[in-house]
C-alpha cells in the first residue's frame, strides 16, 4: 500500500508540476525570459514542486471553505431571524445527501486514474483503496477544522460540528457500496460525471427542501439530524468491508475509463461535435447585410440556441423569481422588511450573479470553434482594420444578448425595492437599474477583450494560454469576493457605473492598439 501511494502521488505531482511549468511558459512577460529547456532546469522544478505541495495543503481546506461559505453562510443570510444554530444543520443535512451521490470520490473518471490503471497497469484494487482512503482523510481533516472553527462562531452545537465530517464520509462510502452492488448485479458501472434525469430531479427536490422549508418556517429538528448523521457514520463502518473485499475494480474502471480514453484522445473532435450541435442546420437562414455584418448576422442566427434562446430563458427565470419575491413581500411582513434591508446593502452580491449569467465565454468559444479557427488562416482576416471592425460588430451583438436578462433583473430589483417599502432617496431606483446594465456591458466587454488580446486556442481548437485561464480564475474570485462586501446601494451603484464605463473605454483602446497583433492562432 505504501509503495502504491508513493507511485500514485508521484504521478499526480509530476502531472501538476509540468502543468505549472507550462502555465509559466505561457505568461507573456515571462515567455521571453524563461529558457526553452525549462522542464530540465532543476531550480524551476523545485519551485514548481513547492507550489504543488502548497496547493495540496490548500486544497484540503479551500474547496470546503468555499462550499460552506457560499451555500451556507451567504445564502443563510437571506433568512434573517432564523437562528444559525438551527438553520445550518438543516441546510447541511440536505446538501450532504446531494454531495454523497454527486461526488463519491470513487466513480469519477479522472486523468490520474487513466494514467495509473490503464497506461501503467497498476493494481486497480490497491490503487483505488489507497487514493480513496487519502481522499476521505482530506475530507475529514478539512471539514473537521472548518466546522469546529465556523460552528463556534455561528453557535452550532459542538457535537454536531465534530460528527458532521464523519457522517459525510460515511454517507459517501455507503453510496459507493450501493454502486458496487449495482455493478455486481447489472454489470453497469456508475459514472458520477453522467448523472441521469432522475438524479437531477432528486437534486432539485432536495435543494428545494433545503432552502424552501426555512422560508416557510420549517426546519428539520436537530435531534433528528443527529440521528441521521449517526446512521450515516454506522453505514460508513459497514461499507468498509465491502469496499476492501471488492475484487472487480479493474473491470469496473476499464468500463468507466473507456469513454474517458476516447475523450482524452479525441478531445478536439468531441469539442467540435458538441459545438456543432448548437448550430442550426436550417439552410434557409440568410441575411441581407453585407461584408462582416453579413458574417456576424449569419453567425448569430445559426447560434440562436446558445445566444438568444439561452438569454431569453434566463430572463424568464429571473422574471419568475421576481414575481415570487413580490408575492412573498405581499404575504409576509418579515420577508418584506428583510428584502428591503438586503436590497439597500446587497448590490455587490449581484456582481457574482451577473458574472454567472453572462454569455461572454460561451459566445467567444463558439466564435472560435465555428468561425475564427478557419478564417484566421487567411491573411485578409488578420488585417488591423478588419480585426477592429469585426470586434465592434461582435461587441455590439453580445452586449445586446446580455442586456435582456440584465434589464429584467435591474427593473425587477427596483420593483422589489419599491414594493418592500421603498427608499428615502428615489435615485436608488435608477442606480440599481443602471448599475446592473453596466455590469452586463462590463462582462460583455471583458470576455471579448481578453479573447482578442489573449486568443487562447490553436488550430486544433486546444486551449494553449495559461494567461487566459488565469484571467478567468481571477475574474471568478474577484466576483466571488464581492458577495462578501456590504455597501450602501447608492454608493456602490455609482462606483460600479463609473468603473464599468472606464474599464470598457480602456479595454476597447487596448484592443484597438494590440488586437491586430494578438488576435491570431496559437502555435
């Protein structure tokens, strides 16, 4: 077991170190400084190994901290007077059940499993037990530390904080055993990356119970939660024997990883096929426009499924949520007061929401897969005047697509503010609407700008830019951190408007200045 752990950890670490070195090589400022023999330089390999080790430690806590923070603390704030010591155990009960079958740690076809069991022919049972045990150990350590620390701050009973990590591990193990029994009975291996419709329906119902019941004043009693957690721990202990004695891990993973093998070897082709499914095959689609306007008009019409149809559905969902909020404001005085209070200080929260619903990344990916990856091979397409003209056309189009749900959200928030008691300063209504629209424009400009300045794909549609991925991650974390900011709506709204206008102007200038040189196929 010790030898298996050393080999599997070394394999995973080598892959991570090479990825770090490759990412460093993609940063523009370092690209010219770093030597071409970077992977053979001992100093750089030591540096990458240190980063890899730090990430291994951070990963024990980071994902779990984001999980607890986002799903519990931030969303829990919406329930106002509900005691945290009763609310968070209720939420964790349902979220734990969802996580148990969506992420068992055993049936996820990861790249390291493919390398170890398929390419290196390592003993499948030994490899599975070692890595599954290591994953559960990280889960126990991470959740135990965070729950004990966070539970004390929130007033959650100490026994619950101590028992929760073991109940999570126990439930995951129990679900894993159910999947093993199903494999023995049917010969069909479970792939948790491909959940069926039934699993998604159950997930939706559990989420509705988790967040809907507290809104109605209903919470699962703490003693009942404790009893269910104890059963989960007991189920985990009973599952150990089956997990250890199961002898068909190789056959099971051979089946799970077969499709992953095809995906790894034919990732570009599969990506193109997936992208082509979103293109309308209607040959009657045409346009009366000329030049690049004609090209863009055809592109938008043929990709209506991932652009306007998606944007329309988002607007409909937002409209339904606003209607539900208006109903709640009318029926519940407590909900009305809470809504009014939140809208006056929670505008930063909607930065993340606008980030989530923006279609910028989908738009640029479709642009490359179904348009630019072919046209960038022609010299005329890379001429400065044509690059800039097409940028203006595309920016106008994606801005229009994103403004639809943004307009519904902005007007809906202003309407909710008015219905929940209003504000002493009428300017707040206009600031809410305009700031949401400006955020929509900001993300439209942002994603199209980094696409033109850092064009990340090569001719084979592989993403080859570490800088582009870094910018996407930074964007995500900044937007996520904004959810924790509390600021007066008028002040934050005015700052948002000014920032978005200034950023859009600077971004467009950068594209005008550098776009003709950077918008080309990567090697």
